[in-house]
C-alpha cells in the first residue's frame, strides 16, 4: 500500500499568529513527522527553543530525521501530550510562549501493519503505543451494546447499532483481524453509490475506534484543564481538531477561560482550509483551527 507524504495543514494560518521577532519557547505537543515544526524552526530566532512531543516513538524518529538541527534549539521527547507539565518540569521550564496541538493523525500511520487504514490487509491495531488494548481486541471482544456506544459517541454514526450488530455476527464466523475485512463488513450495509462518495462509510467507524483505543478525548480534556497555567503572558495556543466532539470541547473551554479573564479568543469562528489546500491535501478538509492568547 502506497503511503501518502504527510502534509501539515493550515501552515500559513498557524504561522500568522506567531511573533518570531523575539526569543521564544515553542511547544509542539503532537509533532508527528515534524511538518509544522519544520516551518517554525526556519523562522525562529537562533536563541529560541522548540520542544516537540509525540506519543509514537516510531513517528518521532521520522521527525528527528526531518528536523536535523542544533540540539540546543530543538528537543524531541517521546511522551503523551497530556503529560506536558511533567515534561516541562523535567526540563526546568515553567512556561512557554507558544503551544500547537494538532489532533489529527499522521500519514505515517496509514502504512501497512499499523492498522489505522481500512485498506490494511495485515492489521487493525490502531495504537500509537503498544501498552494499551488494540483495535483488534475491541472489535472482537466488546459486546454489541458497547460497540454501539463507541460508534455513536466517538463517530456520531446514525447506523451505529446496525454496524455493531453486523460486526458481532461476522466475528462469530471468524475473528476480524484486518482493516480491510472490517471495511468490507461495513460496506456490505451500504448501497454501492455510498461506497464511492467523498467520505467512505467506514471512515467514521475507524475514527471512532482510533479515538476510543487511544483515549483521545480523555487526553484532550486533561490538556484543556491546565494548558493556560503554562503559557507566558501574550503566549499563544493553537489547536487543530478534525472531529466535531473535539472542536466543541476546545470551543467550550476557550470561552470559559475568556469569561474568567485568563485568555482572549482570537478566532471567534474556527479557521478552516481554503479550497486550494483541500484540493492539494484532501485530508485537510475537516480541519478546524482555534487560537487564543494568554492575557
């Protein structure tokens, strides 16, 4: 399976909120393959510092290769972004000037064997780290009611119950061990024209599983509860979400903190990609960027 080159989304928009004229500490909480950080490093002052986190040790190696630079300017750490306060403490840093949180997953994870793609004929793993239960375990072990809840809650899928029931029926014949087979099971519930649309019927199911397996909403909730305490005055936080649940969580928390006089929201409505970017990078179509500044 050919893996697309990962293209960072909304790069121009993200950079437009950053003041590169002074010494800064930048924190890329989900550095992935380093696309956004690469653009930041090119522009930041020589005495500035960029700290990049990623939960996946494999993708972090890709970022290390891409961001080859002076170690005094870039520090890359394998950790979950929700643990960023502990990371900063270990580094002896109290606060930063910029935070970027990209809640999407990298094209790196679409490669064969990672189990994130519904074209993967070898796996349905879906884990960023191996110390949690896999997507294969979830699909083959949880009951119809639990699967329905996952699809409805994390995928906002109307046909959640029907899909869950079909999965339970099919796994009785043989365990579901590949993304490709799960995709085919889901496809069987839809007419042919829906399988050829811009969004495949399996997309939201895989998204729901990924969010559930990796506890993505729990991680976001933890981050949103404390990020403001680690931003310097006039420091900027930028969050890119790809799911309405994530976006609602970010919007709600930003508004709460604005009412408390802690931050100023700089994007009353989320920034979305221009048509040209979507044409160039179809995976950017659901991206929403919200930005706030510490008061």
